[in-house]
C-alpha cells in the first residue's frame, strides 16, 4: 500500500519542482495541478497492473487499487464540489 502513496507523491514533487524552476506554472496554477494529479492516477494504474498481472502479487496490487480509488475520490471532492 505504501508503494501506491510514495510513487505518486515523489513524482508530484519532482514535476512541481521542475515546473516551478522553469517558470511554466505562471498563470496556470490550479489547472496544471489538476492535470498532474490525473496523470499520477494513471501512473498508479500502470503500477497496479504491473503488480497484479506481471508479478502476480495480488495483495500489493489491491493496496495500490485502494489508494488509487482514494486519490480519485479526494480529487473529485477537492476540485468538483
């Protein structure tokens, strides 16, 4: 389950720092953050498939699935309510 949390957080911080240092975030703010979060859900889905199908580690894949659903629900609540 930690893999499903750690990987998106590290990627989000890396993307945010690169965009912040390059100055791309000017004027985009929330829209850019929303797109990056959706991209991280897709990364989690790819990671989940890797653990469920290729490595046959079902419990780890279920944990990543749980975290992915929690991320999607939190995203929908934060941006669309």
